[in-house]
């Protein structure tokens, strides 16, 4: 793994690279509250064959871009950042496979719908895709603080413990609990590497500040599914079998874009990359080999369980 920075007019964001130098074959965007290195076990495996890059989005990991929570208006801010990053990362070279988990999947989808040359194809890992358009419209015009107070997961993020004596203490606190309960241990160790920063006092604090994470959860103000109808690139969506953030039905997604491939992964939750990394590596490898050969799939649709199972919260990470 090699670290590097990408310059913006206002500062720099951070990224990690696996495999050979050169324009990336694969670019991955992380979920809300996580960071690029969180997915290191997957990226490291892929880096033995391909050029792989993962990016810290604004307010996450080692990114130094300004991240005052009150300025995060919607996920369009993340999309704008990524469109700028694309020019730096691969410019006029052939576009990469774009992968994204959760919010990262939604950002990759919306960016490619806006600029098709961003991606050769997409692999979206349980991307956030709300089903209730009316509820989204009703909340989108409310002030940020009101939106945070009305979305349970945003409320929880705002109250998240930010400081720990050390990374080891943070890992011990998280291991086997909450969102981390089903994770392969290697991913928790990887998350903690850039999920915390040392303070002058000698302890560590979350790299993604609780109020920035809360603002992100409350910043979903667009109907992500609409981007499917504008997408001009092949795409595979992997959905969790339980608690999926992709709450639009498979039938609705295919009506918007009949060229999608949709697969529900048995036994998984929203954190499927951390639960079935070998399967995720397999699907990403297939996409990368299809990119190299110029292959485009015919339509297939695999659905083991409904993608609209009831969830405990209104907005998913």
C-alpha cells in the first residue's frame, strides 16, 4: 500500500494505491464514517493483478479538505469532489471500474450518471437508495439540525464517542459490537488505522467527526434511484440479504435501467464487503476482466430475498 495526495484548489485529499503505478483499473469509494484503508484486505488482494486506488472522501480518513458540517448541503458535494478527482486520477486514460460501498456506491452512481466517461462499469456494494420519494421530498427542505434530529442514525452519529486513549482501546470497544459485530477482524484493524487521528494530548479522536457524519446522514436529499435511468454504463449491484440500504425493489430498478445486474448475497448485512470479502473480490475481478476485454453482459437478475426488507431507520449509512 502506498499513500498519495490529490490537490484541490482548497487543499488536499488522501488516497491509497495498490498494485503497479499508472492510471487505475479500479477506484473504490468508502461508506459514511469509514475511510479508504478500511477495505485494505480486498484492495490488497486485487492489487496483485490490477492497479487499484481508494480515496478518502471529504471529512473522512486523512483528507485535509475543509469539512465544516454546516456547509454539507447534500451528497452532491461528494459527487462534485469525485468528478474533480477523476480528472487528476486518470484524465484521458481509459476510465476505471468504479466500486462503492453504501454512500460511496451512491456517489459513484450519481457521478457516472452525470458524466458517463467517469467509469467503464460500476460495481455497487449495497448502495444507499431510499424507496420513499415522498418522505425524501418532505424532509429535504428542512434545516440541517432538524433533519439530523428526525433521522435516528444521524442522531446516533452526532452522539458518537469521539475520543479514546488509543487505537487499541477503540478497537477493543468496537470489536463484536453494533455495526462491527459481523466484520472479519482484519477490516476492523484496517478501519482503525485511518479512522482515528492522534491528538496533542496523546489520545486519539475519530477522523470523521461525529457532526460531519451526522450531517452526511442528513444530507441525502436527492433520489439516488433516478440516476439509474440516466446511467449509460454496465453496472452490478450487490444487495444485502437483510437490512439492505438498497431499498428500491429490484423490479423498480430494472424498470429504470433494464441493463442492470442485481444480486442479493445470502447471509449478508449492509456490511457485506466486511462479511464476504472473497465474494466481493470475485465480482470485482470479473468486472475488471470484462473491462479489459470490452465485454458487456446481457441482462441477468438474481434475487434470493426481497431488497425491500423493513429497516429500523429512515436513512442508512
